[in-house]
C-alpha cells in the first residue's frame, strides 16, 4: 500500500487528514450508481473487496451525544452494543441532516476521518481481523484502504463489537 498525496480529483478532508498524519493508505475510486440500494455494498462490489472488509460510517446519538459507528457493510449496527461501548444507556440513529451538518459529508460519503467536528468513534472489533479495511474517503464513489490500527489511532476510536451479523 503506497502513501498517496492529496490531489484535486480525490482531495477530501479525509484524504487530507490521512496525508497530514503521514499514514499509509490507498485510494479506490469507482463510478457511483445513484440507483444502487446500498452505498456500502455498491463499494464492495465495485472494488471487488469482500463486504466484511468494507466498513460503513453511521452516525448515531447515544444519550444525546453524536457518536460515529464504523461497521462492516455486511452487518447492521447494534444500537444497544454501541451505547454500551461508550458507557451510555440509549442509542438511536441520528437525524440524517444533523449527521451531514456535523460531519461535513453527505450520506453515503460520510468518512470517519476528517470530519468537520470530531465525534467519538467506535470501530467494530471485527476490523482487527483484517490487515486492511476500506472506509469512505468522504465522497460517494471514493474509498480509502488502510490498516485498522491507523484508523483507530487517527479517530481515537474505541474497538468494540457493535455490529450485528
């Protein structure tokens, strides 16, 4: 995996954050189909990567605090487990418009990296089983592949089992 430099076509806050941190990552671009029913599954299919290695970024509210959950696209988010992972009592999916405003990204392109406001983050524990995982690079049709440890470090994420398979 080569270190990528930020360039105009692929430049997003997520890529800028990775570049500024000196992280090793790869960028994968594909043609986004607005008719596809799942952004994450579309990314996995387009890149030819197992869905267990492609992670989606979801924004939830835990006890009124916005929290990012990063889970495999082959799974769904277990809200109860997310609340537990951050010592909370109750979790619900965040309002989509609030998620977009707070992160600075649009749905289907929310990245756990380079968000407008840094939110507490929980990465599903299954990520540790992979040498690299893919997450949104901050735009539909654009993913970054990186070591899960790098993602955990750069987002100050908690590693916990929050995906329901």
